[in-house]
C-alpha cells in the first residue's frame, strides 16, 4: 500500500488494486488508474493492494482487505473507493454495504471522464447510452456510487445530483436507452451521407488511431499548421483540443489536408483507446469509430516515451480487430521520440512504414506527410487505352480518376492517354482497364 499527496479541494479516493496471475502489468494498471482519477478531478490519497489467484466472488477482494479499506477510508476522510477493474453489480452492491461509501470501478471512472468531455450531440448521446447500460443492472443497492456522474463537477457540494438519476426505474431507463439508440441511428445516417460525399470526391482518407494521450490531436493540428486546406487561410478554428491528459477529446474530427503540388487527403482524429475499455463503450462509439473502419489508411500514433508503449500498441491492435479494422494498411508514428536520448538529435527517422518523430516539437511532419502520400498514392502510371464504344461509362470514370492527356475517337473505340496516381480507390479501376491497354 502507498499514500499519495492529499488535496482537500477534490474528492478524496482510496484506490484498490487486485493483482492476478493473468499476465497483465499490475503496476501499469495502478498508474493508469491514478491518471484516470486526475482526469476526473479526484485526489487519490491511499492505495491498497492484494494478490489473489482469482477475484473474491462476492467482494472482489478478501473480507480482511475490505475491513482494511474501510478503516483507511475513515482515517483519511475518503469520499469514495475506486477499484482497478470492472466490478459485477453484486460485488459493487456488497462493497457499498460493507464500506458505506460510494464504490466506483474502472468502467465507472472512464464513463465519468467521457461524460465530462463530450461536446457534440452525438458524443453526449453515446456517453449517456453507455452510462445507462452500465447503470441498469446496478440500480438495486448502488446507493450513491454513480452520483458523481450525474453531478458533473464532482465537488462535495454537488453530491446527490446524480442520486436523482438512480431513482429512475428500470422501465424509464430502458425507454431512454431506446430513445438514445434511435437518435444515434439518425446521426449515423447523416455521418454515412457525409462519408459517401467524401468518397465520391475520390479523395482518400487517413484515420488517426492509438492509445489515449499518444498525440493524435497534436499530429492533426500540426498537419493543419503545415498544410491546412487550400480553401482556407486561417486554420485556427479547424484545430482540435490538445491537452496532456487522458481522453482530451471524444468527438471524431475530419479535416482535409492539401499539400501544395500533391493530391489531397482527409485526416480524421478518433477517440483514444485504453486497456480494459468497456465493450459497451466501444459499441456506443462504433459510429464515430467507423471513420477508422472505413479509412484507406490507418496512422497509429504511439507515445514511444511511455515505458508501456508496446502494451499500448497491443491494446490498439486488439481494439482495431474488435472493430473489424485490423487488416487496413497502417503507418506507425512513434511520437514524442525527442524525449528519448537515443533519438533526440536524429529525428525524424523513417524505416519502412515506421517513423520516429515528435509532433509537439514540430519534428518529422514533412517526413510523415511523405510517408502518408507514398502509401496512399504510388508512383504515377501512364497508360494508353482503347475503350470500346460500348463501354462509354468506363471512359467517364477514367476521366474522373486520372489525368487525361489525349483523347481520340477511332474506329474501334475511344483512344485515351491517361496518367493515374494510384490510390486505394483507383486500384480496382486500374485493374479493370488493364485489358484495354495498348502500346
């Protein structure tokens, strides 16, 4: 067990960690739990740990440890108890009865962060849906365990605002879940329409993915600063929130990047991933994460200065696999490499589709842009084609996708000299017209 610095102005929490023989990094999980608390404006004042082969069925930790937690909470004037993993509804209920304080688990903590950070109508609905789905099986006996999520700021004076939400009966909550799903379906249709409009422009898309606080928003903002959009001069209003904190942004943002003399592409910033991210949160955010599912290229951003970055990469890949995006081509950007002495003076370093860089220090943006373009657009290919007149629609598609230098109407069909800048979207078309190639 260990004691943290106390902060009288914040809710004070006892953290409880259970070490299991499941291959996970226990110390990392506890450090991350403290970071999640800080993101919730909660002050961890003490940490109690226990090692077991399996969680206690009724209390998650042993009954002796429960008594130790209760004593520590009384001695340190704690306001709530936070557990490092997901608790079952019965475990949370039993712990609340035993300790007499609000009980939060890792899932509830993440939900609270999401609720405080949601800005768009879609994000707010998604968070509400996830919170209600979490709350529904926990209505009976939860007491004030979810009060912070309804209260907003989390200060002691606001406690109780969330308790009113707990008074909703199951029928009311179930009805609201249905309403949220319907509203999200409507928003999803609008998003699909927007995506179709972008796809119709033949402009490929790149999705930023990765562990939370790895620097995805920093890279998006740096791209906008360097290249922005050929249609605007002031890009300040196009930038996204960029903070050194977990889950600084939840809303998916899509921006057009236009590099002078190069083809344009769309760059989207998606919500960050985290270990033990509740599945119903993934489900709730699936519509926004579809920007990653539908992307031509993924740009995984990794905080290489974090000692657990390899574990973060594993979590990211597992989450992408769960979303059905595990096979999309990927660039890996090892960000914040300037914090490591072996890389600090040599950035950027490009090896295949991997790049060591530091977006916050403006190191490697041009190299990253080149890497993106080389993946999206191969070397230009010039073809001479003779398209039968019966394939008039194909002539139109070729004219839209390539740069036509010459067109002649001959006896056997339409002769075209066209240059393609291959992209994921043009690959199928190039294969289709290969049979009409001459010369």
